């Protein structure tokens, strides 16, 4: 694709504002320099963006899938990769360590995942501790026993990790502070029993709150979404979905070509930011229906828009409510400055 201007892009298209991205990378690097930050690539799944994070001083990375680890290592970014997820077949990771000379550490929370790491040739693990999110992680009082079992199998235990994922998106900052402290008390209790250098935790919503962990696994900060934007964080909205209006109605609504197959919807509807004031009614497979004019007809529960209605062929900008699954629907992202397309980056970590 050789697009050089926004109007050359086929829609729907992921568009990344270069200035906002640079601001976000500088801001996190100032707050969490070097090894204090272990960016989570699941948020963007793009090795070119990971290279930008590395250039900002963050050369250790967090992954959610084996595919992400493989692409990072292949891109020369395999200095220290943490697969912060349980894996029961680690043979691809063992091969990656051998062939790419990458350093791979995998999270374990049971005897079965410890055995899988040993069988697959992954020599280093962290003990994943449940700090309150009902997902993976062993109980804090069992972490030491699991670490002993890992060491008995010849594995190096680098430390502990625990994700306060049920806390990172809370609107009330005081509540985030209080609950993060509670979560990290559990993780530090486990760390006493486990040992090792790493205490790994955190996310974009607690990046400046979680001072207990010695590395933070934030990811969404680089591109942002509406769920995190409402928390008043110092990061700018860098990512939008560019779409084209394909139909309008005399009754006051318009339809553009970005629907459920272009957005992660688990955090709710995306937000149309250009034209300003547009009210999203609903999304279907390939369509977003919204009101963007002064016509009084609106879907029940919405307010009439006050801006002129769009015309067929107009371009709109839409911000996802949740960036991670939105990215996974797309094959590439376009880095832009104004109307100029500076670079096009493949989203090369998609898949498993």
C-alpha cells in the first residue's frame, strides 16, 4: 500500500497520530525509565511500534501469546520477553530460545504449567499470583511451594507477577490507589516466599500508582482508548479508526463503513470524534449508525446532534472504547501527521 494522504486510504483504517504517539512514549519513559517499564505488546501487536518503545529505553517486553514472543524475537527485540500467561505447550518457546538466542520467561501458576515449562525447554519462570482478579494466578500462600517445585525441576524462578486488572479501569482514583495497595500487599507477601528479582504488575490505569512492583506491564498508554481516557491520564488519544460515510437518511442518521468487525466492543460503543458531537446509535457487522445533524429524530435515549449532517463520501474519525481487541481486527496501522501518511506498519503479532 503506497498511500501518502489520508484520502488515499481504503476504509476502515487504523490511523495513528505521530505527535500523540511520540508524546505518550516520552511521557511513560519519563515516569518509568528503562527496566521500570515492561511494555505489554498485546495492546498494539505491532513490532514496529515495539521498536519505537525500545528506542525510548524500554527493551524488556510483556506478551500474551507465543506469536507475540516469536515476532518480537524475530525483530531483534528478544533481550527479555515475559510471556505473562499460562501455556501448556511451550515447545515453540523452547525452539525460539534455541534459534533466536532470545530470553523468554513464562508465567506459571500450577504444577501442570511448571511441568510444561520444563518439558518445552523454557528455563525461566515467574510465579503468577492471584491478587484479586478472578483469572489466572495461584493463591498467595501457595506461591512459595510452587517456586520450590519449579526449582526442583531445574527452572530458575525470577520472581512473581500479579495483575490488578480489576482495579486499573476504576474511575475513582482514590479507590484505585486503595485497591492497588491491597493487591500489592498480597503480591509482596508471595514474593517473600518465592524470592527472585522481579515483582511484575500494573497496567496503564495504575502506572503511576503502583510503586510496589519494580516493573510495570502497561500497554494501552501508547495508543489509548475511551475507557482509559476518562481516567484523566497524561496520555493522548493517538489511535482512531478512519471510516467513510456510505449512506445518509432524511430522518437524521448516517452510516459509515466501520462496524462490529472493526472494533472491540467489550467496553461499549466507540465514539465518533470527527464530526464532533455525533451520537452513536449502534453498530452492526459492517456499519456504524450515528446522528450527526440538527434533525430532531434520534434513537431513544440519545440527544439530538447540533452539527451539519455528513454527506455520502465524507470521512469520519472514530475512537475505540477498548484498543487491544480493536487492533486485533486489523492488518495494518497508518502513522500520520495531519493529512500526510508517514508510515504504514503491519500488525504482525496477530494470531496465536
